[in-house]
């Protein structure tokens, strides 16, 4: 247990506990092992210097790459406004497409109203056509009935004419027979003489009676002939009148039938034209609907493409930001490594004047903090401990520590070589490996 007073002769400031092995005098004999260690140390310093130069080149390259990334980042920042303009233009294009779709829907409604009106007109024409067909059928039925009646009337007329002729022949025959009977009676009367005596004193005038009967018979025959002729003429005139009337009705029915036929043809042609117009309108409506659907699909496809492009640009921006952050971290690590090598070089410069305690420790990804060893697989490091006064842990006796550390025997303490703290630097080899600096407080304090 020892302590050193201050320079002005003041009493003990702080008690310091040191290892007694450190107070032993150094063995300054030069041996081959020390020379080998010095050569090894020199080679290591040369390799570290070469690595330092490589690291400087790498830092310059990373700075150039960082500048390039910053330029890209500024370009991407400036590129946001055209994207927003494109988005507004796209929204405007979508609104125009929607207006166009609304116009097409309105035109479709108008065409639908017109089609409905044409359908109503077609239904009215169809009803009229059916009515005309019914009227035509009724007229044809009436024509057939009238034809039958005319045929019946003509047959009756023929029968009556034949009956009149037979009656006239009978009259002529009866007249001839009566005339012959009269002549025979007259001849008989003229040949015979009859004398009669009648008590009533009345005379019988046979010639007058015969003449009277003959006159009566002739009157009856002429009256019958006149009545038959009058009845025949009346029937003939009536049939003629009916035939003329039926002929007029037939002619009017034929005219009406022809007019109905022309109307049917005209209605059929109108129906064909209306069907053609309807088909054309349906095709136009279908084409308009298809065009609207294609425009909507195109707009949706463009919207999806723009959204994908926007998402991809955001992902690229995020990747660039991540790369930029990684490069910043790498640059910070390189700066720390450069500072570490600068401290190392400064320590090497001061080594010729001051005592240096160098502990080279090989570990797998280890960081040495004081007397604790934090290790991990995959990396090796060099731990340097330098200072004006080496403050070693309690288990440091100038021998290798557990974990493979090689320590030189420290120089004896001096009151002018005590520093406030000791610094430990862990330099990990590898071009893109992390660099960790652990500053551990020293158990010794400076004097003054």
C-alpha cells in the first residue's frame, strides 16, 4: 500500500492500491524474444498503416458514394411534385371519363325512351294491323255470304224463268186445246139440229155462252199472264237491284281489301324499318356500353399502374433511405476507426518518450473493457492500452490474461507519468465490420 505526494508537498491526496509486482525493477536485458516481439510489432504497425491507407481510400470512395446518394435523394425529393401533378391530371382524366360515362348513360336513357315510344307505335300498328286483318276476314266472309246469296238468287231466277216458260207453254197448250175444243163443239153444233121445247119459255144461247166463257177464259188467261209477267218483272227487278247492290258491296269490299292489302304492306315495311332502327339503336347502345366499359377498365388499369408505380417509387425511396442510413452509419464507423488509428499513431509517436503498455489480444469478436472480456464468434480484434500510468486490474501480473492476451511487463511507476484515465480501443479487422470503442475509467487518478 503506497501513495505519492503532490508536487507542492501537500499530504496524500488519494490512496492508490497497486500491485507489488509492478514495483519490481525491470529486467532490461535484451534477448531474442524481445527483438522478435519488436519486429512483430513493427510488422503489425506496417500492416495497420497499410490498412489505414486502405480505409482512407475506402472513406473517400464512400464519401463520393454518399454524395451520389445525396444527389439522388435531392432528385427524388424534387421528383415528388411531378408525381403530384400526374396524380391531379389522372384525377381530372377520371372525372372526364365519369362525365363522359354520365353523358352516355343519359343518351342511353334517351334512346331507351325513344325505343319505348317506337315499341308503343309498333304495338299500335300491330293492333291496327290485327283489326284490319279481322275486318278483311269479315269482309271476305260477307263476300262469300253475298256470293252465296247471289248464286241462290240466280238459281231462283233461273227456276222462275223456267217456271214462267213452262206456264207460258201450258197456257199456249191450253189455249190451243180450248180452241180446238171450241172448234169441235162448233162443228158438232153446226152439223146437228136440235129442237127443244122448254116449258119455261126461255131460249138457250149457246154461242153467247161459249163466247162469254171464252172471253172470261181469255180475260183470266191474260190476267194470269199479266200477273205472272208483273210478278216476274218485280222479282227480276228486285233480284237485279239486289245483285247491283251486292255488286257495289263487292266492289267496295274489293277496294277496301286492296286498300287494306296496301296498308298491310306499308305497315310491314314500317315494321321492318322500325326493327332495323331498333337493331341499329341496340347496336349503338351496346357499342356505347362496351366503349364505356373499356374506358372504365382502361382508367382502372392506368390507376392500378400509377398506384403500383407510386408504391414502387415509395419502396425505392425507402430502400435509398435505408442505404443512405447504412452508409451514414458506415461513414460514422469509418470516422471512428480513423480517429482510433489517429490515436494509435499519436500513441506510437509518444512511445519513444513515454512508457507504453501494449496488450495484444486475439479474440473472436471480443471487446475488452478493463478486466472484463465480452466476446463473440466471427471476428478478431486488437486491444491497445496506453497511457502515462498503466492501471492494470488486480489479476494483471505481467502475464497473459485468460483469453489469449499477451502483455509486456509494464514500466515502473513514476510520479510524472500518471494519467487520469486509460483508454482501450478495439479494432476489428474487415472492410465493412463494425468498430466499437470502449472507454473504461482508470482506477488511478492524476496528480495535480
